[in-house]
C-alpha cells in the first residue's frame, strides 16, 4: 500500500481509503449487514489501508456507530475522517446546517459514535448558503487549535469558497467527485489545490459502481436512490457508456491484468495532486479488489490514450443529449 501526505497536515494516508456510506444501511444504498461492514473494515486494515471516511449523516448516524465498533482497540493505527453539516429531522428529511452550535453538537455526536476523543480529518460536507463561510471556518479553527481535530477539510467546495475559507482557517484537504466520467475538477479546482498544497481526497472514484462495467454486462441496476435513476445508466447515455467501457477501456484494463474498476482507480490515483481515492465497499472482496489498483503504474501513453477516449465520450454524450 502506498501512503501520501495529506496536504500541509501531519497526516500520512493510504492512497486507497475505505468509504463507508453503504454501512449506513439506508435508502440511498439499500440494506447492508453490520457483520459484512465489520469484516470489510478488518480486511481493509489487513491490506494496509489506514484511512476510513464516513459522515454523520450516513445512515442517520449508523455508519459512524458501525465504524466505531469495528475499530475498537485499533484506533491509534487509523486515520478517521468524518463530515459535518448535513442533518435530518424526525421524518428523515435531510437539510444543511453549518451553524457553529450545530457543528459542535455533531462533533460531540461523532466522537461518541466513533468511540474516540479526537477526529483526524474533520470536513464540511456541503456548503450552506444560510451560514457564512467565516462562521463555519472559525469554529473548525477552534477545534483544530485545541487539538480535537488534526486536519480540516471541506467537501464540494468551489475555488472561490475555498479561498474565502482559507482567510479564517487552515485548509488541509478537499473532497470532490472525480472519476473517468466526471473530470470537471481538472479545469480549476485541481490546479488550485496543487498550488496551495491542499490534499485531494476523491469520492465516487467508480461513479457509484458504474465504472466497474457490471451494469453494462447485464447485472440488474439496483432500485436505490443512488443508482436507480442514474443518468449514465439510462437512455442514450447507457449505450454510449457501454461502448466506451467495454470496447475501448476494457482492452487497456486487460493489458495490465486489471478489471475495469481497478483500471479506473489506477488512472485516478495517477493524476497529479490526488492524495487518496475513497473506495466504498460492502464486503471484504470488494475492498480487496479495489486495493489492487495501487500496485499498478499505468504507462504515460496509455493514460494519454484513456484521456482521449474520455474526451470522445464527453462529445458523444453532449451531442446525444442535445439532439432530440
């Protein structure tokens, strides 16, 4: 397993991290057994993965509780990341609240659930238009200065929002989406983070499992909120993506002895500025397969070829969605 420094922080994180959204066993990902979740954490540690990412909102607190139980007696070996800002009411309605009092409340709830007295990487989940960036940043700065968190991160922030945040609090990492089908951050966010030594921890490296190719090979599309209505699995996009993945990307994967998903992760962590890829997993076999990606170095020519294929895909998708 390879390890990389997280921006300007003191943390050294594995290039593959374990994502635990599915541990929440909720409407987004469907049911998940806590037993499988615990076994997945155990396998991740065996593989050298020291970085686990969760969030207060995942499963309305259940994901953090599962992680907390699974890491009992192993806390000092791990770098724990969680997120704040998304709350829910008695009916399960999710809303954004980054008020200082809410952040402090969620921090206490997270440490209790995770059975720890500090969080390694504490992140704002989504920007909140109702609360100034200054207020949120200053409360995180206070937690950082007290040593209750070791690094400060934000997720889904624009360059402008990061610039404002950095006026009031150190910023060690950003968590954005990035994968073969979503490359928007390469335009301005990636260069900005590289310039300012902000670590980039990627979520959705497999595009909700789409980049494994399994749905293009006949596996039924799950009826959950994440994949059930995904545009890249519907209409004209499905056909375009199927051809790109199975006819153009898969031959390159086979050249390296990789699956489609492993190639997608290997391509991702080869990109300049990327610190770690959060790979969600439901069972030990999934995280075992994902971890293989860090053992393979893709040739520069093949990376260039993949990028050209992806450029072609973008043109095809734009045209297909423009023409009736």
